[in-house]
C-alpha cells in the first residue's frame, strides 16, 4: 500500500467553511462507537521540497500544497495546523535562525514561527513569487522573480521592498560576515553591505551562475553558458568565479564545448552544488551526454585547493538529478533517476569521504520516489522528497525510514492479504495488525491487483490475461480453451467474481462464465461492466454509469429499473441473504432478490466507499471518517471514528474489522 496521508489542514478548512450541518439528518449514534481504535498513521503523501533543523531539535520541512510539517526524528512527520490564516500558495524556501523560522513562497507569501508548530501568515507586500531567502547581519533578505526586487526585514515580520539595479533573477546568495553576495543569470554578481544598496558586475562570457560558497577567505561561484544546435540546447561552457572581498572578481574556464548545427548530440552540464570541506572546494556536476532520446547521466566532481586550479574526476554514478551535503567528515549524495522513463523516479544514496570516490549506500525500490533535499545537523543526515519520502542516517551509510503501513484488501479464509504496488510485494497477516512478507511478485500481477476466488488467488488485467496461484508464489497464466472467441467476446477484462464453484468475467465487450477457469463460455454484449456480484441464484453487474443489470446465468443481462434511483451506487455485496448497495452520495439500497430494491435511511450524504458483513452486522465507511452500521441492512446507525480521513476499504475475518484509507486505519474486535 502506498504510504500516504490525507490533508488534515484542508479538511479543517473545509469543515469551517461548511458551517452548520443541515444537509444531513441528525445521525443516530451507535452505543458501541467508543470501541474503535486507531491503527498506525501513514507518512505524508505530499512531496517535501526543503528541510531545515530548528535549534538542533526539530526538523521542519515545506511540502506541496503550501503545507509545513515537523518531525523530531526526521522520519515521522506531523502537519502544522496552527496557522493564523490559510496558507495561500506553494512554498519555495525555508530558513531558520536561533529564534525563528521563516518560509517564503508564491504570491509574496511569508510565514514565520518561533517554535515550528504555530505559524503566522505575514501580510504580503508583493505579488511576486519569493524564490529564496537568506539571513545575515541580523537581516533577512528575500529574492523574488521580479527584476531588481529584493525584500528585507530585521525581524522576519515587517518587510520592505528594495528596488535595486539587479537585472537578473537571483539563483543563490551568501553572507560572509561583512557583505551579501548574490549571483544570477548572464554573468551577474551583486554585492551589498546592508541589503539595500547593491553594486552589480557582469563577468565575461556571461555564465548563468547558480551556486556560491564562502570558505572564510574566498567566494567561489559556479555557472554555465548555453548554445544551440537547432536540435537541442547544450552546455557550451563551465565557469568558476572567485573573489576575496565580493567586489573584485576573477573568472576561470573549466570546460568549453562546441557542437555542430543540426547535431543530435546532447550535452548538458548542471552545477548541483559547490562545497568547502575544510581542505578543498568540491564542485559537484551532473553531466548528461549522448544521442537523444535516452542520454547517459553521470556525476562529475571538480576539486580545487585554491578555487583557481581544478581537477576533474568522473564518478561511477549516474542519474537525472541529485542533491548533496557535507557532514564535516563525509559527502552524501542522493541521485534520482527515471526507473521507467516518463513515468516514475527512483533513487540511490551514495557516500564519499573525499567527494571523488563514491560508494552506493542505499537503493530505493519503491516507485515514484525521489529526494529533493538533504541536510546534516547534530550528528544526523535527513533526506526528504516526493510522496512523503523521508529517511535518516547517523553515518550516511545505514539509513532508516518510516515503517511501511499495511492494510488488508481481503480475507482468504486463513489470513488477510495486503498488496504493496510500489515494491511489487505481497504481505499477509493473521490478525490484520502484524504483517509478514509473502513474496515479491511479477509487476503485471501486482499492477492489476489480486482477489480470492474461494479456492485460489486470482489476478486479472485489462491486457487479456488471467493468472491463478495457490500459494502467492507460483502464478500460472490461464489460457481459455477457446482463445479467439474469448477475446473477441469479452475484450479488456474489467471485473472478476467467484463463489468458489462459478467464475465470471466482465470485460469491455461482454461477459464469460466458467466452472474451472480453463473452459469458458462467453457472450458479446457492450455493457461496460466494472463489477460483478454473485447472489444465491443470480448475478448482478454495475456498469461505469452506475446502472444495475441482473442475469440468471451470466450471459443474458437485463437492466433493472429502480424508482427514484439516480445511478449513484458504486458497490454492491451479497451477504446475510441480502444485496446491499452503497453510493457516492451516502445512499444505501437493499434487495432480497437483486431486482426489487428499496432505499434505506443512512443518515449521511457523505460518499460511502466500501462495505462488509461481519457475521453479525453490515459496516460501511467512506469520506471524512463516516462509518455506518446495520444488523439487517435496513436500519442504520452512525458510529464515531477516531480518525477523520476518507476510508476506502472495510475488511473483516469475523473476529476483527479493519477500516482503512489514505493516511491510516482504525479497527475493532468483534464480540
């Protein structure tokens, strides 16, 4: 299961804006509502972009959607809810001093906090996007995407707009104890003693500077120039600028490149970081070369004792992007790369004592994760990235991350089964709480999911295949005896159902029935079914429009006409001699025969997503933590949930019921 969490801040705002609840009737509370217990809460779904450590105690990170999260260990993160106003836009950068934290973002957004949990939204003084913030000389400087605009503040709360002579966007800046130095595009380097009055110089060759560092004696800035072959833009030069006072600069050429017009060769050289390790400057470059598409990526390091003479080393490391940090003893680099080009990222973490020779320390195998920032503070590395990715290490070699949270998809009569689509792994649990890994399966098996037929595990996919397994280890693709007829009549498989003796498939073009999953009888009928339900003597099907059809044999289907039904049902189960249907608007419908339906009073208009029969009662759950229960499927009561997230799965083995959704799960023992 993916490690994701619902946007708690968004939910709170939605509740406030919603005002009094008058769309629903007053719910009937269940006397058993207190027995639900909260399970593990998943890590964040939002992508982290930057992280800082406040007072050597609290990690604070900015995340997608204008969110700010905090962690005491760098692994488990909580969302900061205490804000003076709604955070208006995306955040771009964050910085901390000994007394406060300041975050900046789009539309002139400023946020400040003195503890990392309670945040004040500062009234914006510009509509520009604030891209970077630094601090020095008891002065905050914020750089926007507007030409010549710099914002200054002595306390992080009251800001002033300074109109300067800067002509280019500032990509990086540093304070050395005497002057601020800002670098940007087209060779521009600007210097100021007070953040108000700036002197600007344009260096020869006009490289686009993007990184600058101060080692106590020397400023060193790195930049690149670009040219075009008419096919691609390419890096034509790599440059280093140095200065002792921030005003007088020299520039050195590390590399130049010339490609002929109409050449399809690719050459991109990106300066990812420049670090002083106490002995030498280390420039870390990501070099992309080859013929498009599919160029090669590799990490290149340049080292220099004085910032003038540089030595190049090719590291045996490659990726599309990388972030690096120096701990005082070692370099750590997180290298991101496309595991499946155009679809998702994975990453590796490398370790180096000198910035020249690198050793792989960690390989991420979960899909669509990358690292966006990594810091070292107080003896610990903390790395954060997309989809809530967060991990830490004390040595840069051994890494730990938040525990994977598993929740059941179904009960197979002996154990709960959970599918992790990111690592292509299957987990099982006797009680739904403690899990063990069964195996790592083929991608196509995991991609389309697994269900239990009553006798074996079945995986089905839209690319015309069925696979079955007795042990979740060995999978056999099942080929229908009449292959051509099966494919012609059924088409892309969308749904599968079984009661252990009868198997039925619904596809884009029709349905098929089998008694052994080998010999199939199929019929072409364009009904676009998305789910099949097997009753005691008939079948039901729901199509993509929410319409319900019934069939006595799985071949001949007839549309059911239901009075006052608005096609809202998204799931139907057959249990306790009844069909129960739940809907996207909180509706509950019931039927004994599958053709004559009546509407029950659910006491909610929140979307219901899943339902199960425990052996004693029906339990349905859905959006915003809604849970309703019924002994007979007709009379329903609402139960209070200790977790206010959108539930998507309800699963039971008759002894325990588990309700889960993006962000966590709740459970209760059954009497």
